[in-house]
C-alpha cells in the first residue's frame, strides 16, 4: 500500500461503539477495520483499482 492520506471522519457515538466492537472481534484497530470495510466494498462493487499502491 502506498502513502496514506489522513482525513476526518465524523460518526455518531452508537456507530463508533459498534465499529469498536467489530474491530475488537476481528483483532483490528478501528482504522484497520475501516480500511478493510472500504476495501471490501470497493472490490464487491468492482471499483477497486488494479494498481498495487492502492
């Protein structure tokens, strides 16, 4: 994966709690869980870039 660009994400407290629990269940950080969710959604939608740095 190439260089990562930080950004702000606003979530309501209940969604954040759910995400924290899911990440913990999968032994990931919240950031890692979000990256996994987004990557999976991109692949499922066939919108994932073929470049190796993505």
